[in-house]
């Protein structure tokens, strides 16, 4: 795979996945794997980082006789996600302008 | 490795690494859930995907800023991606090959040009030794002439005694001069010989220790074969 995923990009993707619906570690990995080949060991530090900066919070919910840890996007996380999306749009346009020869006249 | 083995091992390594208990529980809980959600029938597969407990623990410890095995270089290594490591290995292989090539080139050049440099070396060495020998001969000549004249003078003293006195006098002058210069001359010759020897030795040593073939590259404008 040619393009490495930066930490910021991974943070924003995880935020986006959890924003759709509160979910748990395994499912987040499975979801992100649709786009990028990552393992749980990559996801764990991302989740911790997002919790530390209070963009994500956790709660436990019973599932088949055990507690499953669910992640939820905080209001601070919502703001961060909106910001990430704006930045991504700009970033994508700039890369496309070079890589795909799109809208080169605007630069 | 099944879930229980894997998680037990992970916890033990994290404890050994000195991670705070709260963080250990957090990590082990996270990976326990991964195992459980992946399904009991997939435990082996999950543990394979996660890599060995040692590797995983190392990652977790490093994310918490704990130096594993107290080795700073190790952290740098671990931070590199797989691709970077491959590139490095490739590069190391290439440069090792290049070093071998350089050694070979050096050897061949040394052999091919041997008539030149052996000749030059002999000439330089010969001149140096010649000069030293001359100095020694002059010194010896002083004594020889002085001694001969003095002895001759003593013999002549009994036949033509004024001539004998002149000869003895001249001979004593030569012996005296020889005596004056003998100590500094011998010291000088000795020093010169030692420095010639040292020069030759350090010259050889420099070429040997110059493993990168820099001196040859300088001479041949950085071309590699």
C-alpha cells in the first residue's frame, strides 16, 4: 500500500466512525479496515489519545453477560470532527490539483 | 496462542515494563474485548493479527513513553515503518558490496601500478639511506684521517721531526673536530632513521584503516566500479 495514513487522518476517521453511532473497539477496527489496513494495536493508542484530549468518552453496556466498552463522541469531539472534515476537503483539493491535474488554474 | 495465554503474557510483560496499573488494566481490557468480539473460534487468528505479546507490549510501553530495555537506539528503530527498514537493509547490503568492490579496486590498482610505486619507494628510501651513510662516512673519515695522521706524525717525529709535529698537530685537529661532532651527528642520524621508519609504518597503517577507500576515491574522482 503506497500511502501511509497519518495520525491526524486516523484520529479523524475514528471520530467519524464513532460519530455515526456509538460503537466498540472491534467494530471500529473492522469499519476502518474497509479503507485502510490497520490492526487493533494501531487503533488502541488512537482511542487512548482521543479519550485523553476529551474528544471521545466511554461507557460500559452489557452484552451477552459481559460489559462491552462503547465509545461516544463528546461535544468537543464534534467540533474537532467538523474541523477535521474542513481541513480534509482543503487537503484533498490541493492534492488532487497536482495528482489528478484538477483545477490547477486556481492555484 | 489462545486468548487467556495471550492476555496473561501481555499483562506480565506490561507489569515488568513498569506501566501504571490503571493503564495495564485499560490495555488488557481493550484487547480482551477484541478477542471476545472477534469470537471464541477466532482466538488463534486474532492473536496472530496482533503480533506477539512482546511486540504489542513494547508498542504500548513506548506509547506511554517508557523506554524498553533502556535503549534509546531501539526506540528509533521501532518508530520506523516496515518499508523504511527494508530500504535500510537494502542500502546496507549495497554499501557492503560497494566496500568489497572498493577493496578489490584498491588491490588491483596497487598491483598494476606496483612497478611505479616500488621503484619510487626504493628511490626515496635509497636516497635517504645514502645521505645517512654519507654523514656516517664523513664522521668516520675525520677519525680515520685524524688517527692516521697522528700515528704517522709520531713515526715521522723520529726522522723529520718538524714534519712529524705538523702531522701530529693536524691529526689531533681532525680527532678533536671528530670528537666534537660525533655525539650530535650520531643523535641526528638515529633520529632521521627513526622518523623514516615511523613515516613508512604510519603510511601503511593509514591505507589499511581507510576502510571506505576515501583516499582512492579522492584520487579517482569518486568513481565506483
